[in-house]
């Protein structure tokens, strides 16, 4: 069995492994105590000295355990268990916290997705920079017309599609290359 | 009491392997034997003996099983494995080399 397999086994059978170690150290302490008594020490004193000699049993155990399991890994496990227990004890607090986090994260994520999709990402088809938005405005009142007039619609229909080139000029496959857009009324005179 | 001298790093593992090469033994027995055999010069704190045992166990040089001690206590006995014997031989050779080198420096410097 290779080293990491043995370690894994120690990790999985951790309780068993730990019990062995604790019991072993306790055996050691008891044997020492017995020996000290046999040298004529008072039982109380023997017990105290055996305990002192073993250093701190806990500490010896910690050191021996650390050989197998990285101590930081063990302490992460403890922290997680502690956290779960505290959450369970205070339900209302936990629910509030979780909801606050969930809503906060959700809102931020969706805001970002919307901004990214509308402002940053190119449109999902070829030559997106040539897409144009057409609006029809009533020249007397300046109001936006609700729909394109018949002749404008017919023109659009004839070209099938329109392309924008430059910021204020229009062109289309069969148009003269550039028509000033400022004065378009009706749609693209001369096209 | 004077503090027991520090062992060279890695030496404790070697001594433990050597002691266990003779017979299987529990932790307390190993500590006792080490003390006896070194005329009380080498005393190992449990805080270094048990990590050493765990290390040797982890690396497959020892096997451990529970058994009854002389006083009918449950004790954990350690046995040297085949790998452990090989390791003992290798570490011994290495140790002899280091000691010889140190001696040589001491004598000739």
C-alpha cells in the first residue's frame, strides 16, 4: 500500500484512527504511572508526574496526527462544522443572510448581463456596425410618426434591406453611394 | 535535571527501527528500551516518539496491532515490516557515513 493510500485510509477512518492514538497515549501514561509507583512514589505524585512527562497528551496527539493529516486541512473541517452548527442554531439570521446574499448577487449578475449584452457585446450577426434604426418624423409637428408612410414602406420593401455607412449618410445596393440623411423626406429622395 | 541531548534529525526513526528489529513492542516499551540501552543518555519525549511511530507507520515501515501487555493492559504493538528492515539497513549505512564524516572533521580540522 503506498503512502497516500494509507493516508487516505487514515482520513476516512479518522475516528477510529484518532481513538487508537488517544488510547495508545493513555496506555503509555498508565504504564509510566505504574512504573513510578513501583519506584516508591506516592500514587498522587506518580499520576501527576506521568501526566507531566507525557508532555501534554493532547499535544503529543496533535503532533502524531499531523504526520498523517495536514493540520490546516483538519482545521478547515472544524471551521466548516462549526459554521454549519451555528447556522442551524440561528435559523432567522441564516435565512436573512442567505436571502440578502442571493438577491444581491442575483441583481448584480443580471445587471451586468444586461449591460454587457446591450452595450459591450457586438450584435450577434455579421457586420453589426451597419445596422441602422429608421424613424419617421412629422416635419410640421416634429412628432414621431407611428408608422412609415406608404411610399416609404414601398421603398424599403423594394430594397429589401438598407445599410448604414458613416454616421449620417445612407446607402443601399442600388443607391447612389451617399445620400445626405439630414434632409431625407420622404425616405431617401433620389434613391 | 539537564535536558536530554537533541538527537540528530532523523536519528530517532533509525533507533526506533533498530529496537523493533529485535522484537515487536509498544510505544512505552520502545521509550524504556531506548533509555536502558543508552545508559539513560537518550530519553525520548512522547511528543517526539509518537509522531515518529506514526511517520514510520505511514511510510509502511511498521505495522501496528492491539495486543495484551505484560500487565494485561491493551497496548498497541509495533512490528517491523519487510520495507522497514530495508529502510533500517539503508538508514544505518547513511548514519555511519555521517558519523564517520563528522569524526574525520573533528580529528583533522
